[in-house]
């Protein structure tokens, strides 16, 4: 086949070869003439200048140029050698030629006997077809060795009809981040021992917007074949024909492509090229189990061969963007079909002991394209386990195994909970969650302790300052020049201002009380509106009576126009109205009926009604106020009982449900909300807040649990169980600060301070009475001391009331504290703040809080990701 190819090339270029030969002969003659002229010129100069030495006369001798290869290509460096019987000099210049680019000429001595020296010439053909290697000259002390011009045929790779190469994508539409399977197939009818120097580098392998993974081959070892592809060493499956095992057959392997950016992606034709060695070749013998040397052999090491190639068809892939709606922070580019199995190394261990959890992800995607978000983001693990953020990975033929290390933090754990893993369904174009099964687990106490203090794992503070970025701008203080002047005026006339305040209060109090009564009592509000409409109507007219009748109906919560004369006797007497007023209303009612129902329409005699309406309004006011108070009391009691019973029922349901499931956590969360609602009723606050903290703790919400326990302490400050639960919840928080939480006087329970002031006040009054009787030093000192205690308690209570809501807790998994009240500010720390971190509020701007941590450092966080502790009296 190689001889036929050469003859074909000779025939194709015969006209070019003739002209090439003529040009070489002409060039040779010109060189001879130039050499004779140079010799004659040198002899003339030597005769005219006897001082110069005569030129060295060297004998010209032809040497053969030997080409090491039998086949040449324009992209493969070839080698030629020239042998000499004696030592020769390195040529001072490398000739320039249109057909050949000579890289270097190396003259070296031969180690073996025979020829003394040889020149090794490395060159690259510049064009296909018939080419001529130029003549070269090498000089020794006595001879000039010349190699003649040498012709050779330069070939080009040919497309083979005996070889096919295909890229077959599973789909031409894919979502960004979704692994796309592309099946690669290479087939040929040639024998395996002819294949050498495989070269296939798809151009999209250099695209930074693509991620390419070729999974591990799982075929039987006798059908595995190593080959280069895209600059990688891969293993593919080769299936030869059953009737001819020496034939190459079909090589196939899957390739997965992940596109990071949406849009239309054009994958051009991919070219697979290889060399077919002429002759019988050598055996397709593997080395290193299944790799074959021949496919990795460079072309420059071959002698006689031909190069063939095959190309795949171009492919257009439409990459769709992933929808942002309902996308979770836990989504880690997992696509359906996908299954996840969870198993644990042991089902019984002590609190704080390391537990290995294996998550087996079954997917059509390859091992290198499967990932999971850290388990630290799983809400079901918060407050129950301390989780290492790193995974160990294991390859499986159908997916990837992820191994996590966790520590149970409390003996209340009865199962490794269900995990929520978001996946995307390309068929429906929507996200949904995969819920893993909960695994039963028994956690025993360690050295008598029922919980593990997570702070023992961290020797250094977990929050380190972030040096980048500037802090927020400071706002002007209130003590400007204008405020200084106003402060001076108020301070100099303090008694006058206080007196004015008392007078203003006396005038404003009735109006404020009236407005409040209207705001909280809808019945009274309607009565007042009807009374004002009545006063606007002129006295003595039928319209006045109609307005008065509407006022009466509204006062008794009756529809407009429903008042009759019979209602006067029945309803007005219940208001304890005077008989004279009742008779006046009855007389006006009769006059109005006579006007409305009589054919003559006599002019009614309507008595003055404004004063009477005022007395009625006072009666209505007292009656409606008492009814409202009674209604609110009954509703509050019923609501509290309803909320409490619902909370108890939900909590019992959660206890009876399988631990670790999302449904169980949801029941605990609902019970906590119901307990919090019941805590708004007097008499249930302490225990309701405590139960709400327990429910939040069971659902893994450490921050909310700590907030509820601290609210419970306001009502039950001496309860050791509340204190113990709060200590257990704090022990499970992640953040460790340099200093413990500082005690503040403003955080003392306001309810207990106010309660303690009452007996102290009566004690002070009793001591004053005793002092009035006996007037001795003991009673005087006791009175002063009790008064001082009351004053200090009042100041502390005032401070507690003013600072109510200045303490808070982070209630989300993690949030970055920033250097200003906006997300555009840089983080204040390198690490986020975690669920359960307690803080003190310094200031508030819009929806952001400036907080101070226990060690005195400050930052800004969103207010909606925190929960504040309110110090209330009731």
C-alpha cells in the first residue's frame, strides 16, 4: 500500500519534478562556475600579494545522505545522517531552503570502529509532495565532503474509509450544571498490530466554561484498552469481532460534559488521527496490564507508515439556565434520577464520641461530578450533632460514597435524623427534596454527663477579625448646638416645665382616655359617632328624633331603624335612667310615630335631646366598658387554654413520631409556636416559655431555644431546671469567644424587681409609722435604708425597662457579621456567626442591628435573623 501511495504521488507531481530537476542542474552549474572564479581570484591575489599565505587546497569527495525514515510529514521532525572517514568541522551556517527547515546539525565521533565521524541532521519538511533535501558541505583538514541533493516524497494524512469516529450526546438540550453524557465510539477493520501514535484532542477540552470527566472503565480487564485522549491517559472498552479477534473492532467509552454558562454551544468536528505501520508491524501487546505502547509511541520513532484520520460530526447543544425560584442553598448540582442511602458505623455510642456516617449517592453522573453541600448546613443536625465540614469520598460504579464524621451532643438523640438533599428534575424543570431515611441510634451518657460541651473541641476563638474593608460611617450625635441650647432651657426651668407637664396632663387626660376607649371598644366607637351626628342636627325637628333613634339603636347594638316604642320600657330601665328621661323619650317616640303613620302629618313636638343624649352616652359608656372587660377576660382565658392544649397535643404527637424525620421536627416547631402564643397570657408565661424552649431544642433550633429559656428566666429566675436546660443549649453552640457572657444589671428580671418593691414600700410605710411613735435612731436608719433600697430597685427596674430588648440571640444556621448596616459592607470576621450566639444590641438602623459580642467586639447583622429578649413586668 505504501508503494502504491508513493507511485501515485510521483504521477501526480511528475511535471513539477521535471522542472525541479532542471532547476537543480542549473543551480549546480552556477555553483561550479562560481567556485572556479573564486579559485582564479585567489590565485591572482596570491601572486600580487606575496605576504598572504596560499589558500588550502582540499580534495572534493562525495558522501551519501541517509534518511532514517521512509515516510515524511510536514508536522513530524525527521532525521538524516552523513558518515565521514575522518573528523570534519561543524558547519558555520545552516542552509536555508524552501522545501526543508533544518533545525540543527550535530557532528560527533562514533564510538564504534569504522567510520570516524557522522553528522546527524534534524529537519522538518515544509510542503507536501516531491521535495528536495539541499546539498551540504563538511570540511576536514584535507577534504571537502559534499552530500548531493536528495529527493523524497512528503505525504499528508488521509481520511480513511475503513475507520469511523463518533460523538453521540444523550441529548441536545441540557441545563447549566447538568452532566451531559456523550458516548465516544472509534471503530476500524484494520488489524490491531498496525495502530500507532494515536492523536485526538477535542478543541472543547481547552474551554474554561466546560467541565469534562471520563469515568473509570468497568468492563472486564481482558476487554480494557489504554489510549491517549484529550491529553489524558484513559481506559476504554475494546470489543473485537468474534470471528476475527486480531481485528481492531470497536472502542467505546462515555464522556460527561458539564456546561457552566447557559447559551447555544457549538462543538466542532473532532478529529481522531493515528499511524498505520507498514508491513506486519508488531504485536498489540499491553504493558501495565492494559496500556499499549504503540498508541503512545511518537511518530518520529516510526520508519515506514501512513497516517489516517476520521472525524465526528459537529454538535449543537442548547444549555438552559437553572431557575432561581425555589433554589436552596443546599443544592449542589444533583440531578434526577438520583437516590441517596444513609448508613452509620454503629447504632450505639456515648455522647461526644465520633460517629462515621456514609452517604451513598446513586446517579447516572460520574464520580467526579457528584458533590454534596457540607452537613453543617442541615437543619436537622443543628443542636444535636457536631459535624465535620469535610467529606471522605469513595468511587462506586454507579455513583459516589461520602463519609462524614459527626459527634452526638446529647443523650436525647434517638436517631440519626433524615437529611434534606435538594435535586433538580430536568423533565419538570423544578427542584424537589430527597429525604433520606432516619437511622435508629442510641446515645449513652459519658462519665455521667448527658450532653457534650462542644466548646471543648476548640482551643482558640472561632471568630477571627476580617482586616479588609472599612467600618460604617458614624452618624452625628444628638448633642448638636441646637440640642445644647434646648437642654439648657429645660434644665434651668425644670420646676416650671414639670408644673406645665402636670397641667397639660390634666387637660389631655380626658381626651386621651376618650380616644383610647374608642380605639379598644368598637361598640362605644359607634355610639360616639352616632352621638356626634345627633349633636349636628338642629333641635326640635323630626330629623333630630331620627338621629336620636339611631343613637339609641346603636347604644343597644341594634340595627339602624330597629328601635321601637316598646324598647323604651324594656331597655331604658336597665340603664338605671330616670323616669323623667324615660317619659321624655316615650313622648318623643309617640310624636314621631304620629308624624310618620298619620295621614295628616301633624308637626311633631320634639323635645330638646342633646342633654338627654349626653346622659345616655355616659350610661352606654359604663355598660359597654364592663361588657368589653368581661368579654376580653373570657376570650383571653379561652384562647390561652386553647393554645396550651394545642401545644400539648402537638408535642405529644412529636414524641410518638419516628425521631429524626422532617415531619417530627415540624411538629416540634408548631408546638413551640403554640407555647409562645400561650405565653402571652398572664399566669402561663414562665412554664410556657420553658416548654417552648424544649420544643425548639427538640427541633434543633438552638438560638430560639436559648431565647425562650432566657424569657422563661424572667418569670422563673430561681428555677434550677430552666438554668440547667439553658446551660445545655449553650453548650451545643458553635461559636467560642474569649470571655464569658457579662452580667448586666439591666438584664435582671423586671417582673421580680417590681414585685419586690411592693412589700418594701409597705415595710417603709410601717417603719415610718413606728418612727412617728418612737422617733429613735434605729427607726430612722431603717427608714432611710429601706428608702435607699427602694430607690436602687426603682433605678434598676427603670434601667431594665429602658433596656428591654437589648439582648438577643442569632436564630439562623449562620450569618456573616458585617462592618456596616448593609450587605455591601465587608464581613467583620472571617467566619460566620452561628445559631445560638448571644449578643447585646448597641443600636439599630432600619432592619439592621449593631451588636456587641461577649468579648466586646462589634458587628452588624440583619434584625430578621435574630430574636430579642424582652424584660417585661407581666
